[in-house]
């Protein structure tokens, strides 16, 4: 068993600026389920926290996979982080991110997201049954 981890922090105003500058930013970075989750919150400040937290989580996941975003063909849309019924962030991988996780023989994943003032941060831990 091997443990892989990744961590990232995002300045929430940077995400807000990206959203306001580009109408396509949200669609390029977030899955339909992530967008629906963000839009389910009435307050814009909370939606921005959600978008920033998901962005940090995606970066953390990519780091745990050992690739980073836009490396080895992994895109932001290959990584989805949405809450389960209890509100716990759950990770679903698609495309090249799933292929990489399968190659590493990921057996379990955990993602945690936090927000404080102008920052969002996330950590990802992957358990792998691998000897790479």
C-alpha cells in the first residue's frame, strides 16, 4: 500500500476575476454537477468559495496523481469533487485522470476543502495498491 497526497491553495478573488473576465471559465473548469452544486447556493460569496475550493481540490488531486493539471492529458474536467449526502467532498475521476488512477491502482481517495477569508485550500490523499 502506498499513500500519495497533494495540496493546493487558491486566492478566491483570483477565481472571481477569472469568472468575470471569461464567460467560458466556469464551463472549462467545472463539471455540470459542480456547477449545479455552486448554483444551489443563493449568496454569490458562497458560490465563489465553492468554485475556488473545487479548483484547489482539482489541483490537489492532480498533484496526488503525480501529474499536475494539463499534464499527461489530464484536464480540470477530468476531476470532479461534489459533496455526498452528508456534505463530505467525494472524488470522481474521468478520462486521463481515471486512467492514471487505474495505473496507480488507487483503491481509496479522500478530499478535504477549507475556506478562510480570501483563501480556499484543499488536500487529497490517495491510497494505492501499487509498486511503481
